[in-house]
C-alpha cells in the first residue's frame, strides 16, 4: 500500500477537507489505516507521505498499528523560497511493516540488464551456449550502459550475470612467496600464468573459490584465471532520498493539469524497494495517478507484471487520472500533450 494523504495544511486546490484539528485528522487517518491493514499481506509494506505538520502524530499512530516504522527523508533539492523561518525542502515517507524485511533498490540499468538476461534464458529454454552468446552480444551493443555496466556480459550456468576481474596482489609491499603458486588448469592439468605481483588471495582461499565455481579458467593453461563478480540485485534503500524532479512538469507534458503531484521517478524508487515484480499496490489517495504511472514504468523497465489499484473520489479521476494512465500505457514519452514515440 502506498498513499499520499492530505497533509492537513489547509492547502488550496484540493476537493477534500485539509484543515482538520489534529485529533480529527488522526481519527480520519486511523479509520482508513485500520481498514487498509486488513488487505495488506503479512510481509507487505505500507508507505505513506507526510510533512512536518503531522509527522510526529502520524508516526505514533503507525507505531500503534504496525510492528516496524522507519522514516525516510525526501530531499526535494528545492528550498521553499520566501519562507519567514526555515526554507523547507524536504518531506517524510514512513515505511511500515508487520514483519522485518529488507528494502532494496536497483539502479535502472541493473534492472534492465537482469531482466534482459532472464528474457534471453526463457527464449532459449535455459542457459544454453546460444543464450550466453546472445546475452554477451546484447550487452556489448546496448545503448545507455556505462563501460562498467557493459563489463557484466556473461551468464553462468545458474543464469546469474557476472563480469571477470583480475586477481592481482593490490599492495605495494610484496605478498608472501606462496601467493605466487600457479593455479592448475582443470582440463589440461598444466600451471596457468601467475600475475606479476602475485595473487590477491592465499592458496587456500583460491582453492575455496575454485571449489565454489568463483574462478574462471581459459580454454587452456595459457590464459590467466580471473574471478567472477556477480551483478548485484541492488542495495539497501537510504534513509535520505534525493529527487528534485517536478511532478508538475511531468503532468503538463501529457497535456493535463493538476494542482500538485509528486514525480513518478520518486514513486518508482519506493515501489522498487517494496514490491516484487508480480506484486500489487493499492493507493487510495490516488490523486493524479502517479502510483499507476510508476508501476507502468517499472514494468516497462524489467518486464514485470506488477498491478495497481487506484482509488479516488474527485472528478479528476475522469479528467486527469484516467487519461494519464491511458496515455502512459500507450507510450512513455510525451511533450505538449502529444506522443514523442509509440
């Protein structure tokens, strides 16, 4: 579940009441949170946006209803100009779960490489030599990948993506003599070349890596063995999320108008951390439909089959939300209300 509820700050332009007393606002939120909790899976994640006006009270409410409540700070990179006191440039996002779980995010290109690998494996009915060759060629020729990302051009027999790195002693001071012990090629039975400065690991450690399939030998003993480094699925989501994109610009490019909306790139990050690629997200303060937009973008990136349920009571469900979802489903890029590509 992912919601951006009314912040109770008397903001103009919204059809719902946004100037409750604190206690009335909390009662309104509590009723909805209790109902929402009944449809959330035990391992599910509830994320909720809020600003400093109600942050402390809302966090206490979530603590009463859920087991874990963590706070991420969204740095919008744009301080609120003209403020009489602090120039606010942040909001909060509460992460609430009943069971302990990681929140892992993947860079867009990592998602792209991993999803393409799986598509190729499915196409060939497994990790065949043809699948490995096709994947390598795709990575070499894929646009938008950095040099470091293009190094991850190999598939192992388990379908994991990896690159090869040399195992040279990294320090100026020479290693012990045993670090110059040659590795024996598993097929020819002959010693392979040793790096000029010796191995980066001890003979015992190298033997362990060979036993685990972590070292790749060449076709014969003339090639120096290298170590596998697998492409990581991602990293833990930071408690500071920096995103200065303007949701207003995004909605205007679709030829639509809405008072205020968050950038879909922010929601893509949040959903990637909390939703697997076949999961479903519920947003019952759907606004202009940013949650649905983000899900569509994620599915495009990694071939996922995520679903979304959007709930909105205002007339902009028909004038903004539904047209937005139709347009971004048709094509991802728009300018002045017209598609840039199909």
